C-alpha cells in the first residue's frame, strides 16, 4: 500500500538528517544544513511517484534529496541582496542575513554541487541530466524575472515548473522506468507545477492574481487541478496519493 505524504516526508527528513556533505566544505556545512528547511513538497512528490510505480522508495531517496537540495540552493541565492533582498525565510533570518553574503553564495553553490553528487549515484546519467536541465531552467527563469518578463506562463514554467517536472521525472529515471511510459508523467508534472504556482500567487496576492484577478486565478487553479487528475488517470499505477496531493493543493484556493 502506498505511503502517505507524511510518511514520505519522514523518510526525506531522516535521509537529509543523516546526509554527510563533503568534508571539504568545512565550515560551510553549517549554513548548508541551515538552508534545508521547508515542507519537502518536491522530494515527497518524487517518492510518491516511485511508490505509485511500485519502486523501492529507499532507492529513490538520493534523487528526492537531490531535488530538495536544488530547491534550497535556489532559495539561498534568490534571497541575496542582489536578487530579492530578503532578510527572512520561513520566519527566521535568511542564510545571507545569518552568515553573510559571501558565505551564502558559497553555501548555495555547495548545495547545488551536493545535489549533483547525489544524482550521480545512479548507474544512469539521466537523473543528473534531468536535474541539470531543471536547474538551468530555473536560472534562466530568474534572469527573465530580473528583466521584467511579462509572459507569466513562460516565466513560471521555468522558475517553478521545471523543478516540479524534475521531481516527478527523476523518480522515473532512477527507477529505470521505460521511456515510452514517461509522457503522461511529464504532462502531469507540468499541470502540477502550474497548479502550485497559481495557488502560491493566490496566497501571496501577486503574479497571476495581478494578471487575471483572484477569481480568474482560482479558475486557472481548478482547471490545472482537473487536467492533472486527468493525466493521472492515464497512468497505469496506484496514483491515489498523488491525486490526494493535487486535491490538497486545489483546496488551498478556497
């Protein structure tokens, strides 16, 4: 029987707690660990995908953790004064506010390198390739944001959607799922990334809310949720937990 999101989150937390960063990082290990907060949405999605397919989730943990480390890297760098200039993250000082800008830059670099080290533990290079392409998309999306990109669909597909897609697809690559079974999973990931972004904009009152209004954004979220569920129905797997995650996200728009 597939594990619940809370059970999968516990697996991720335990794995990250035991993760031993490269000793060469020295004093950077402390800010690196400090950066690893959050709800673990993306690694839970990675493990839920593996569980739905009947894969051994313990074998997918390095890929799931790699996705989370990339996410953390992006937040550490986004908070820097040169970008979003945020002194707080999750109610606590951001990494640069706590440790200084230079250390935050290096800690972000270290998180990304550690993510790739984990992704490269698999016999196939496809896990690292998927995660690398997602990272490049996120970086490109951040640059578009700096340039004032007005096409929100394009912007968020890179800044948010790319890593959601990687969270799903890294599970498939790590589990050596045949490539011809990938398309509906990738389509599901795209809809899920859009749903997450619209919900985030509704909670923050920006992004799509500014473009189409709160009611329009709720409509967008509902449509994305329905499309995501339709994609799951196309997949020959026990996707009940993933469907539950979609419903949970959609419910936050009320």
